[in-house]
C-alpha cells in the first residue's frame, strides 16, 4: 500500500532465524512432508514463504486493529474489538480501545448505541485518517442470519485516528462499509447473489466499467475507486476512471479475481488462488509481486499473506493465515507481522497480539507513521498553533488521545513542532501532550 511508515533498515534485524513453512512430500504446502518446495506455474516460480523469528513491534508506528473471530460459525463471526496499538517514547507498548458497540461508547454526535448491537465491519484509509465502523443495531445484518427480520446498520465515523466518533449515517438494511475512498464510503450489501456496491453518502450505485467481468472493487493509495477484472480480450486489468493498468496474464486464471495491493516502490502485490493449476486438496494461495507493466518478478506460496501498509524497501505490515495441517513452531496464524517481499519472509508480531496459549485473531486495518506526541489535555482540547507562542493563530484543536506526528526538527523550548491531521506544520505546548 502507499503509506510510508518507517525505514526498513530498523526492521531487518528482526527478520532472522527463518524456518520454511512445512509442506507435503510432493512440495504442496500444508501436507505431511518435511519441507515445502518451489512451485512453478506457467513459467513463474513461487518460492515457499519462510517464517522468521517473532518481530518486535516497531518504534514510531501506530496500527489500527480489529479483533474477533473471522472464520467462526454464526453468530460468532463478528468483530469484537477495535483498538490502537503503539509504542511510546520510552518503549512501552500501549493498547487502547477505540470503539466498542455498547451504550457506553462515547459519541460526539448521534443516537446512543442500543443494547445488543454488534460490530459488523471496520473500514479505513491506509493511514487511519478516516475510519468507519458498521454496527448492526437491529435484526440480522449478516448473510448467514438474513432470516432475522428488520435488519438495520449504522455507520460511525472518525477522522482523528479513532479518538472521537460520530454517527455518520443509516444506509438502511444490511449495507456495511467495506472501503473508504476519497469521495465517500463504499458500502456493500450482501444478498443471495454477489454483493452490490454503492457510494455513501448519496447511495450512488457503483459498477465496474463496461466490458469488465468478474470485477473486484477496491481503493487505490490515492483514494480512487478501482476495479480489478478481465476485459473482452481476457486481459486482467486494474481499472480506474482514467487508467486501465494490465496485470500479469498468469493472474487472469485466478479464482476468484485477485485483490491488488500497492508496495511503495511502484510494484503491485496480488493474492491469487490459481485453482485450475492445483489439486482440490491443495492450498492454492499465491502471492505474486509484479511491476505496473504486468510482469511478475517475485512470487511466494504456502500461506495466505495479506499486505496492509507499505513500510519501505519491499517490507509491509500485514496478516498471515496458514493452511490446514501446517506445522510450525512459531504461532503466526491470524497474527499481524512484518512481510519482506525481497526474501519471502514473514515475521509475526506476537507481542502484544498473542499471549501464552491460544489468542484471539487480530488483523491490522490501517497504520500511521510516527514519531508521535499524544494529546493528554482533558479540559478541552490541545491547540496546535502556527507559531510557538500562546498568542499565535490556532490551526486546530484536538481532544485527548489524538496522535500528532512530530516534525523531524523545529522543537523550541516549551513547544513540540508537529503536523496537524490535515498536514499543516505547527506547534503544540509541551504540557498539553506526552511523548
């Protein structure tokens, strides 16, 4: 993805002590053999993912996380917690609840959340500049419980990294926010057939360009709505309102159409299930790294690795799911981690996401790059001023728990040089924040 979170050099020390994911005697991931082997599909070699030693949660990073049971039988398949994980200036990991679907959830505007409501989905921009939580307040809002009458969802919106929330709208029925775009929130409504999409507010229907079939909707790093689908000539393309970037021909065989993620160096990462190439008993998960011109130059197999936000130099933070029957001594299933697409290594971040024994699956949905200062003022808000003076113009005023990015230089006695959430340089008094 497009966000630049921190320099990769600070992370390479964590990507050591690797072990290959176990595989079958014939090299198939997830079997009963001793080691996974490379897999060649249409002339492209996919190397087995390697699991590195657990990585330390990085400095100068804050991630937005949803936690819950994502593959459970209903009604357990729900998001149970939305929070933020960061590391402060002295190295302590901080875990904070941002949103909980209960009447006690603080809202800056809107109707209080009713008893019995539950979180249906969480969507965000890559940098957490906008977060939208969909809450089911009545009835059955999921496809698996659609027989429960009178479903209604409510959207809750944050533009300050989850510190404050307001009611954003009531789209009606079972619609849920799945993407946050530059021009609004992409809603999906699930029925008996494929989901339908619309742009909220306004409920403008969204559909792929003419001639594109089996399309998957997504948002580019610039916030533009895009579609990945096959054109009349059988070419898989990433389509926006202005461009139609071709993707590797190999991926046109993927079922379903693969999602596309963006690395910071101009490469694309796709997650493909090339089922026509593999046995029914296999785990047909492939990560292909391609250029914008559509040439695959790296590929990995053996796990479902989902990149979330680019860190730099081919390293991203993301999630991993292992195939059934996989054996590894490192607890990586459904854990965030550092993904190195140069070496094909996934290093799970076990602290704070996994304790002794079983853990609740956690998935990163957005990430913010620091270093930060945290607003601690309780009596009102912390003013960010144009100059380091209490008489200077107030650029913005933020409530407690907002993270403000510190400038690389410019601190003056009694003041931190910071950036407002909309990118303006300014100063905040030391007594209103903490590092």
